[in-house]
């Protein structure tokens, strides 16, 4: 189920974030929790950590990618979001290091190479604590089951879903 370069399943669920920055590591924690779940055979899981542009080989040529990450949206901690890359504001400032290359840059590179996925969805959670440590805050920890359900819905849908995630 874990993504490998020699064979790519059509759908990839990629958890991104920094595991030693508490809630920033939400995506990685979520993908690790998903590894314990029953998923369709056409799904790979990927711990993208803080790879940035180094994720390209794992992203290219997929039909659909679901990214899971923490998202600073100035909302209540634990709020869950679903959006697509074109809804992100692109930062145009000059980059002085490859560590400054983010998700939008990486997806733009895949598009330029002609290997971008057909569909990209981002499921994000508003963090409560971004500080040194490897445990999620209790508020963010509590939304893991909800996000697992949302990811499962997303990977079984042929088209994007538009339901409100926060009821």
C-alpha cells in the first residue's frame, strides 16, 4: 500500500508536514493512521513529510492525489477544509532555497513536465500548536477519525465532492 516508484496505483494519498512541529505533522500522522485501515486496491499511501519538490517522482502520472496537511487559515483549531490547488494563493516572492518550494510549486512543475495528476484535492486541518514536539494537540488529534472518513469518501468518488466538512 505504501507508494513505491516501480509501480504506481492511480490514486495517491500523501500526508505532508513536519513531524517535529506538533500539529504541522498532521498529514503524516493521518497517513500513518490510514495505513491501519482497509483501502481500495488502487490507492497508494505516501509519507511526504517535508520533501517538497523531491515528491515529484511519486506524484507524477497519478489520476488523483489527495494531500492531507495542516492549513493556517485563521479559523478555529481543528477546523477541517477541502479545497483544490487553484484555490490557494500562490506566493510569488523570490525563493532562495529548495526548502522554500511548496506544494503549489511542485504541482506546477509536474504540470510543466506534462505529468501532473488529473485531479488534486487538499484536505487540511487548522492547527492549534506549531511548536517543537512530536505529538498532535488534543484538538487536532480528535479530528483524525473524521478526516479518515473524508479521505475514504474522496478516494472512492470519481468526481470531486462538495459537501461541507464541518457540520
